[in-house]
C-alpha cells in the first residue's frame, strides 16, 4: 500500500488485525495503526493513499521494534491489549483507551527579513526594490508533542497551492517581483488536527524605477511616438517613390512632346512650304504634279510620325490643370442619355497635386462616367469630388447594376474596370465598387492626401544673399552709433 505522505512502509515483523478490522504493524520505525475505514477505502480503491498513525519513542516506546523474521513480534492478548517486542523490552498498547489530542495548535509568524536583516512585526513591512530573497520564521504551540507539529504555507499571489513542508519552521522566497503579498501558514498537532485559520502576514516589495506605472506609460507613449514617426517616414518614402515615378512618366511625356514638335510639326511645316511653292506656279502642270507627289510623301511621313507619338499619349487634364473642370466636361460631352439627370458637386478647397495623379484620377472618373452613360440605364447620376484629408471621388447611379462576376473580373475582351483598378493601385489609392439591381452602382476611389497632395515649400535664400543682409545690418548698427 501507498501511504498519504507518498512513502512506503519499511520492514514489518508483526501484524495484528483487531476485531474492528483495523491493522497494527510492528514496523521498523515504530508501531503503526491503520484505522478500519482506511482498510475499507484501500479495498475499494487500490490507489488510495492510506492515512495512519505512528507510535515511536516520542510516545514512550522503549527502543526500536524488534525485527525477527522467524516469529511474529506483535501479539494480541485476551484482554485486548496489543503487545510488541522491541530491542529493549516489551511494550503494550490498549486500543480502546488511546488518548487523542483534539486541540489545534495556535500558529504565529515570528519574524520576516531579507539579506539586509530582520523587520519588526509591529509596523507595515515594505522591502526595497533591490530585494533578492525573503525569509519568514513561524511556529506553533503544542505542549504535548511539539516535535510532531507539521506546517503548510502559501504566499499569495506567488503560490497557487499550499506547500506541505512537514516540521520545517522557515519559508524562503527569492526574486519576488514588486507588489503586495499575503503569507498564510497553518499547522496540525501530533494527532493530525489542523488549525485551518493559522496566521497571516502582509508585506510588500517596492518597484524599481523601470517597474513603475509611470515608466510603463512613458514606454507606451514612446512606442506610439516611434510608431508615428515610422509611419510618417514611410508615408514620405512612399510619396517620394510615387513622385519619382510620376516625374519619370512626366519626363517621358515631355520627351515625346518634344519629339512631336521636332518631327511631326516640322514635317507639317515642310508640307506647307511644298504646297505654297506649288501654288506659286499653277500654270505648270508638271511642276504642280511633282509638288503634289512630294506633298503626299510629306503628309504620309507626318501621319506615320504623328501616329508613333500620339499612340503613347492620351487626353490629359494637365491642359487645364483643373481636375474638377475636366470631370465636369466629361459629364457634358454630348453623350449623356436624354433620360439621365447628372449632378456634379465639388466639396472642399481644391489642392495641388502632381499632374500624373490628376491625369490618372481623371481617367478613372471618366471611365466610370462613360460606363454609367452606356450600361447603367439610370435616370440619375451623381459625381462628387471631395478635397479633404484624403481625396475622394464618387460616381453613383441608380441604374440596373451589373453582374457580380463582371464587377469582380470585368467583361471578356474589355479592360475598363481592370484599368481603373490598376490606375488606382499605381497612384496609391483604394478603389471600391458596390452594385445591386435595386440601388445601382457606386464606384469610389480614396487617395491619401499625405501622398498625393503637393506641399508648398518656403523659398530658401542663397547663402550669399543672407551674408549680404547680415553685413548690411552690421553697417546700419554702426551708423546708428
């Protein structure tokens, strides 16, 4: 059998079963009594941990139990007494007249201290932040058999469960964090009667400067500021990258415009000179024919050069440099169905932005307006351009809506919706499309103002001009003197 303390019995030289079916053992460490109810529990559950009582020299046992393996060292007499052989003399116990100590021992905490010394118990105990270890002394009063008093203690909230420490009368804790603690200790007497109330002691450990609430708040504020700085730096980085891309595209357009001027327009100018030369000699048919043939060649060359340049260029809002006017012209271009009423609104003050951004927003809005004209069968179309912290463009109709697959993937062979989404991604915007047969179609693009709006920078004067002003102020001061 396994006993409650988790240990095993040692060598046994005698076993007595009493009339109440309890057991008495002459065990190598003393006389052991196992109550009958424990035997019944063990019979029902082989894993039951048996509670028992031991009698040894503290109870008056003369010597150690005799370990004889040829004869039983325990006998029950006819009067009910139990006789046990020891290595000194015989000893007897009367099971019917065993006195049990029913008085729970009073418990008290004696002292508490750390590596610097002990603290008085009369005042609140507070340890400094650099405390590494705490030692608590406690005891319990038992006049009959103090050597058998056992203890359990728990430190709240450091310990989750009670700690069985046997007869030890000291508790040790190391590396306690800052906070308030309650130490609780209970004890039982020699017959296992527990004082469940026990004794308590409250103490605290002060936090270090880096463990205080204000330090955590400062760390939180610093973390938020750091995240904000990183976010702003990231926004600036994205803005620089997008502006660099826009500048590159604008430079490409400028180059193509220059090519248009240097090739196509010069060819047209040359064609005009050929035509003027032919008109000067209208009476000579041969010369006229040659001039017309030459003019045809020049015009063919102009067509080829113009197509090569114009294929890479499209209508841009940069001609008027006004996004709102360009979108309003798109709603008044003569293709509006007669049954549709168009409402165009501008909210907020217009803000400057890169020409490429204006161009891409215009193309997205133009495609959305054109789709509403052609496919929506709507009676109303609302176009709203909002200048705020972010730039928002909404195109909403009350038409028949579109199929969910078309809204997600676009029509086969058509690239309108796909092109709108690609343009939005290219300039760092977010395009959303909501459609239903009951409410029509709503297209919205939102662009972060911190990226697309151009910031005006103060004009910085040259170092030479600033030095000149500094010298002038010195001379004025000396003249006043």
